[in-house]
C-alpha cells in the first residue's frame, strides 16, 4: 500500500464516527430507545463495518476526484463522497453478516464472525437488517432535497437485491456440498458473479460518483455499467483462482471453494475439459471435506493455471479497448476505469 493510500484510508476513516453519531442521535434522541438497544447497534456498526480494506468506499472518492479532472476536492465534495463510500461499506457489512451465518464461517477479517460473538447468535440477522436500514437514514440526512436523492435511494435498493439474487443462485448451485455439475456452465457462473460481486463492487461506487458530480446521464451510466460488470467478472475469476492457488499467508485466508462445492470459474473450466474419468473424480471429490488435494491436482493436470493467465490477458485487452472507446464529452473520464483496472490487474491477494 502506498503512502497516499494510507492517508486516504485515514481521511476516509475519520468520517465514520460522524455517521455513527448521526445514528446515535436518531436512536436515543428522536426515537428515545433504551441505551442498551443503541449499545448493541453501535457494537454491530463498528465490528462489521470497520476493519476491511475499504476498497469499495475509497473507490467512490477516487472516482469523484478523477471525474473532477483529478483536482483536490473541496471539503464539502470530499465529505459527500466519503458518506457515499461508507454507505457502500455498510451495504457490504450487511451482506457479510448474513453470508457468514449461511456459510457458518467462524471468522471474518481476523475476528470472530458477528453471529459468533457472545450474546449475539441469530440476533445477527436483525442486526444485519439494521445495518442496511442505516444506509437509507443517512441518505435522507445528507441528500434529501437534492435532485440526486431519489436516484441514490433507488440505486442502493436495486444493488441490494442484485447481491441477494446472486447469493441465492450461488447457494443453489453449491447445493449444500452436493453440487449438480449439469448447472456448472459459463452462463450460470457469469450470472452469479455479475449479481453477487460486479454490481456492488465495481458499478455501484462509480455510479455513485457520477451522481455526486452531476454526470449520471443514461449514456454515462450505460457505458460505465458495460465496462464495470465485465471488470467485476474478471475480479471474481481472479478471486476463484486465488482461492485455490494463492499462498494463504499472502492471501490472508484459506480457500474454501472446493470444499464448499462452489460454482467457481475453475470448476466450470475443469468440467469443460475433463475426460470421463476426470469428471468422475470431480463428482466424487468436489464438495467433499477430504477432496481438496485431489481436485487441485486435477486442476493442475488440466492446465488451469495457464488457462487463467490466458483469460486474464484476453479480458484486460478487451477492457482496455472498451475504455479507449469511451465518449468523454458528457463528463465521463477514462481515468476512472484505467485506475480501477490498474488496481486489480495481476493482483496476488
């Protein structure tokens, strides 16, 4: 991480306490709820929203800066962008709390998953809905009365549903560790990653930035969406590859896609290339607690590491061509997409 990134993360982090204070005033002063209700909410906010890399939230600020031709943002411009960035982080926090419950994940970001905290348990489901509702209360506080308010509300509602639909499809494909390989096809995989990852990780931050600078024309949003959904799919393919082949000490976690029976890019590619015997091995070992070593060996035998590198280079060429063809006359800037692509190209964690 560069020094500039550290400064940006520190500046971004300094805005979050204000949003917590806003929610405190709502709960205790306006709603006059018991302090113990707020205490639980505050613990959930801090545990689940703070501690990540904040890439999505920072992307809002970076995109606003680049859309304003790279100039230093005014205090008001920065604060608006940071608020929107933290709302993206709140949306992610919502989904991570629920995802950890569904996957029975013991940890998240090096800490116990929220539902595993003493005294929380399945109350985490309600806590997750509170995190999402906070998005709309903060949007109302900071953007009500502005022309972009309703579009922002609609964008967050739509994005939340997209993530939920992607999660539903992902879980149906895994089928509780007994995957149905007939459903492991490229079209289905693309749908999962588009809805579960691409929209909220790539399109949402840039769309929010376009609204913040009053450049969210239908043409700009359509052009941005085409590039960013494709970039988000590339990002998820990277994630699938790293889940299997990256050094866990570098990645920061142990991959679980094989044991969980996930419809990953590697599984889809393997099934397209497997002989009858290899397909039988996958059927026996994929989604099995003791099948990881055999499946990884098969992936190597099928040359999927080299296939991933071919995919990466081809997709990056396609994305660069799409970026080069952008029309900047209505306020869109190629630099927004070039910077995002530069951050993820050949990443190793």
